[in-house]
C-alpha cells in the first residue's frame, strides 16, 4: 500500500493523476490468446491465465489471436482496434514471433531485422502516443529437445530483435524466451510435456486424435508462463512507467530472469 501511495504522489506532482483502474491490453499469437470451451479444449494461452496474478485494480483485455504475426495482426486491422481504445495509464503487452517466422506464408512472414523490427517499433510508439505504456516480450520457447536431450532454439533472431527494439526505444522488456526455456529445462524432456498439449485419442472433444504439441500450452503450462510474466513485471517496478502496474501483481514468488532496460 505504501508503494502505491508513493507512486500516486509522484504522479500527482508530475501533473497527472494515476488511473483509478488499469487496463492491460494483450496483443500476440496463439501462445498468448484466449482459447474457447475450456472444459473440452486442453489448450490455453498464457494471457488467459494472467488475470489471476493481478488484483482487482487491473483488467486484462486479451486481443491475441491464433496464427497471427506482427504483419497479419496489423493488416487485419486488429492493432488499430486496440490502439484506438487505449487510454492514458493503460499498458500493452506485446508478444509475437512464432508466426513471423513462417517463411512459406507471405501474409505472415517478416524479416526479423526489417519488418518484424519495424512492426514492434510501431506498436511501441503508437502505444505511447495514446498515453499508454508498452511492454515488449520475447516469444515463449518451443519444447524442441533433440535425441541427446538438448533443448534446441527454434526462433533464430526474433527474440534478439525484440530485445534490441525495446532497448533502442527505451521500452520495458521481458525475456520470456529465457524464462520459459529455464522452466522447460527444469522440468526436463519428459516432465515438460505436462506444460504443453499432449493428449491421448478421444481424451478431449476438441482434439479427438492423439496430439503431441510442443508449441501450445496446457492449462498448467499457461499458468506457469503467466506467473513468470507477472513476476517479471513485478521486478520491473523500478522501470519508468511500470511501477503502478507492478504494485498490483499478486500470487507470485521467487526470482526471474527479467531483463531491465
């Protein structure tokens, strides 16, 4: 409570009042998105699990959509539909990369050093123009162990470009790739299957066939990733613009590998 009061006093001295209620807008792909029919669908996005890690002073508006890249999210008008609703004091969580990598699809693919960088920069600058605070996340890890039990990288330059874009623009950055990689490595090649969508035939109506999916998260995996994300935001409380949101984080403990700008 003391932290919140101090931050409010600073805000008033700076000439504006802190918002009575904070909205966190989420833009991204299937690893973040809400999934329908939770009783019959074993897949979750980590944004779906995020609200449990904020108190009642925060509302999460999850606009992430399956299969979208930075390019298609903009082209379909999804970014504009979020941008025009932003208000001073809001936050935008940005996590893309899985579909920007789809080089076989011209509607989604972006060169990491040009199109992906440019689109992330657009999200950051246009968020700020509305008086809101952007937070850039690197994409979560894929569970891709080789025959030797080594967790292999599948994202190439995209996480690095996300970090560098945030750094160049002075935006808060959370290295969700590192955090989720550490999570998967702790669980190991077998134990980590529980974090992703592994089902048997007929187990779930939404997926009648057996499924071994090393990209999309199970309910447990989504909750773990959301916890890591919220924990990272809490550790960014000393970063300009993030303190008010960090004060509303609940239900997390321990240390994370958050990268500070």
